[in-house]
C-alpha cells in the first residue's frame, strides 16, 4: 500500500499518539478485545429480543443482506447517468430523491437528498459537523472512519483546501472556490465530481467503475 493509499484510508494519523508508545512494565489487552466484547454483547441482546418475539433471526439476516447490498456503486450509477444524460442531471440536481426513484434506488431513510455538482470553478466537499450524517442509501451503510472523526469534522470547515491537500493528496487550484456542505439529520449530500478528461467515449459500465466513494464526498478528484 502506498503512502497516499494509507493516508486516504487512515487520514489524520499523525494527530494520533499510539496508546502503547510510552515506557511501562505492564501488559496491554489485545487491541480487538473491546470489539469482541461488544460483538458478544450484541449477540446476547439479539437472542433475548428474538426470544421475546420482537423479530426473528431470519429478519435480522435479511436486514444485514439489505445493508450489505448498498455500496457506493449506487451513487456511481447516479453520477454516470448524470454525466451522460443532461435531462436526468437537471432532475437529479432539482430533486435527488425523485431521481433516485427513477433508478430504483431506495432513499426512504433519507429525508432530503441534496445533489451538488463540481465544476471548473467550484469544488464541493461534504462533512457532518455535528455527528456523522451520511447518505448511506447511496454510498453504503458504513461511512469511512475519517469521515466520522472529530478531527476531520472540525478542520475541514475551517481549512478545507489545506485538509484536502494534506490529508488526501487532493490539490484544488487557488482560483477554484471550495464550498463545504454540512450534512444534518434532515439533509444528506451527494457530489457529482468533474468527469475526467478522456472518458467521452466510455460506456456506462466503464464510467461507473471509475467513480469512487471519496469523489462523491468531495475529498478526491477523479483521474484516469
């Protein structure tokens, strides 16, 4: 994994100090002990609720399958069609949820989907300053860990250009305005990234494969 890939997966790493990086003569618990504890506890609670008839194991399995089926590819489908169908792009920008319905994408969990378009003069980046509101229905049920971090949430609103360059390797020219879109309980955001040069002849499948989750959050610029 390159330095940049590591940085994109775990940004803000230099702001963290490993807990074990100090002189000591005592043992530390295994790093995954806490996760194992909560996993076991969740299973016990699930079995108790199943026994009381709140839901069945089959219903839990179906919900997990539904969540796992939602990936950033759904958002990529929207972007690829917007790139190739100007009428659809207009509808997507005007009413994100209605446009998703056209594509059979279920956004019932989202109250309002605001779609913004990056251009040669404006670049959008998405954050949730209060918690970690995220368009799970179109980008996947598991937001990246950096998106949820308080460091990203605090810094990107103050210095978006600096954060994009230092933490993601994304250089936005000085003559491009950066707009920070703040998600909340009522509104989620999807960024239509700039279409990369050299893709004019590409079909939908090829375009979809080139569109990344990070580009639809606005922390990266697409290149091919």
